[in-house]
């Protein structure tokens, strides 16, 4: 009951402060509306106009020279000679010496004008590529299988067909980019399949009319259009959006960004409460009434927790009704909101303990005027992290708002609760650590300092 009385009293004080309410409730609404409209062009919302190419590494598990020799040897095999004849075999050998599947894949496909807008590749060995993927320097690895050139020459030049399986390895944190790469590779295999099917139709028709030799002798002419086929591949952003994921609009981003930034001001307000209690002599009266320091601290923690949750609820309702933001799974959003409010309440309690121990409001002022701004910048509340320097992207985990922002955005794009467990654990752990720090700071701070403070205030009066 004592804690409940403290909470009710603190909430009445907070909600009577019109200036604080304007900062914590109205400002995020206003800034969200302004920024989402002003920076609308920075969010493609599904178009490819501002899309940044996905970095990938291509690993060649084949040997071009060995594949070429293998193809020449295969054409000399009795089985091939029996099926297509010696003259056709010679024609195919000549065509095979000129056909370069590797060049088709890299130069005519990956480096084509349309595909290069989406994919930026480098060739690496397998171990180096896995290291780059692990470090998130690339979003995916494309593995060209053993015998790639041999199988492609068989497919493109002979009546036979070998299976060519191009594998794409992705990082769990880059599933959208990974899906884009997979879609681009699917475009390649589909295009090659069309070429192969067309070629086989010509060869079968020629052989059915006893014109097989003529078909094979003109195989080089048939394959000359393959380069054009690769260059004609068109990939639209709509074709590579991950199924079940939706793009982030400017209204989505800044609704989350401003909300996660301004709940930090609840921590700032909470940082003043303990010292204000002392300055107003209510802290001493509560101590005389038998209210313990842990109970007072718990009351402040719960007060900040409720205020942060209230801010989040207001912002979600406003953005949903006014800006048409679709927040996604309600249970996941609630879970993030609770852990974010818990972390902010822990931070506010710690700031409050430090301010109380210092005996002045410099700590709380520094937090509101400097630390919040730094955390907002690092966390992506001002600008999306993707456009910020790499070092700042790596430091974003230091800001509570940044961790919460990433979690909300994942749910907004269609991820599930299991995909944000790391974010939830970070927020929960942060809140718990701040609470322990607050208790440690106040530990041993006893009645003598309170009496001394009272005497000082009395003498000054």
C-alpha cells in the first residue's frame, strides 16, 4: 500500500506538469508528422529508386580448365558419337571452345545494367566468403557448383541436360537481402532454362526431320543470342520483396523512432524525483512514516514504467489512426513495449539515484540535454542507421532506443517474436543492470546525510 501511495502521488505530480507532458506526449506526435512527410523520399516503400545494392561473394567450386577438357573429352566418348555423330561432335567441340558460361554469368548477367542495381559481387574462396558473411560484410554467398562450366556447356550445346544447382547462403540477420539474392539467382536459372528448352526444341525438331547435323553445325549461331537473353533479364523491386515482409514507410519509421526516443524523457523526469522528494521534505516525512528506501525506489521505478508505457500507448494509437501505421503482431508489440518501458524505468531509477547522491540536478540535466541526444543519434531516431557510418551502426546497441527501434521495425516488416528475442533480452538485461546500479549507488546513504541536508535548508531559510 505504501508503494501504491507513492506511485499515485508521483503520477499526479507528473500529469500536472504541462510542460513535461507536452515534451513527452505532444512532441513525438508533431515530430513524427513533420519528419515522415519531409523525409518521405528517403524511404522507397517498395520501389527500387533508392535501393542500395546487396553485397555478395561468389565462390567458384569448379575449375574452368578442367571443365573445358572434360567437355572436349565427353564429346569424343563413344556414347556421344553414337547419339549425335562424328561431324556433329566436331561442330560442338568448336562451339564449346567459344562458349564461356562463366562470362555469361558474371559479365552478361551480374554486371548487366538491371541486375547490377541490386547485386554488387566479388569473387572469393569459400573460407574467406564464410568469414565475410559471419562478419556481416556481405549479405549472401553464391556457390557455383563443381563442374559448373562443364554442365552448362552440356546443357547449352548438346541434346542432354545436367542438373546445375546454384546455392545461396545467407546470414540470419539479412534474410530480406538474402531473399533478394535468391530471387536474382532464380531469374538467372529461369532465363537459362528458357534458352535450354528453346535449343532442345530446335534440336529435336531437326533430328526428327533428319536435319540433326545441320542443327549442330549451327549451334554456335543458336547460342549467340544467349548474351542478349542475359542482358534482357528485368528485375523489379516488387519481384524480390520477401514474402510476408512489408517495406518500411517514412511514417512507420519515424513513428517508432520518435516514440523510442521520447520515452527516454520519462527516465529523465524519473531522474529528478528522488532529489525533489528530499528538497520538498517529503522524502524525510516518508522515512519518518516508516517507508523504507527500497519501497521509495520501487515506487519511482514503477512510476517511470507506467509513464513510458503510457507514452508508447498514446503514440501507437496516434500513429495507427492518424498516420495509418500498421504495427504488426499485437502480442509482439506489447512484449517489446513492456521490456522497453522496463529498461527505461531502470535507467530512470539509476539516474535518480545518481542525482540524489550528487545532491544537485546536474546529472538529470546532462542526461536530458546531452545523453538522450547521443542515444537518439546512435539508435537511429534522427536518421536511419543504414545511411550512417559503419562505426555508428556498430555502436547502436549502446542505446536503449536503438535496441527497441530495431525490435519494433522487425515486427512492422513481418518478423515474429522469436526473431526479436535478442532485442528483448538486451532490454530486459539493461533494465535489471540499471536497477542493481541504482541500489548500489544508494546503498549506505543513510539518515545522517538527510539530516545534514535538512539543517542546511533550515539555516538557509
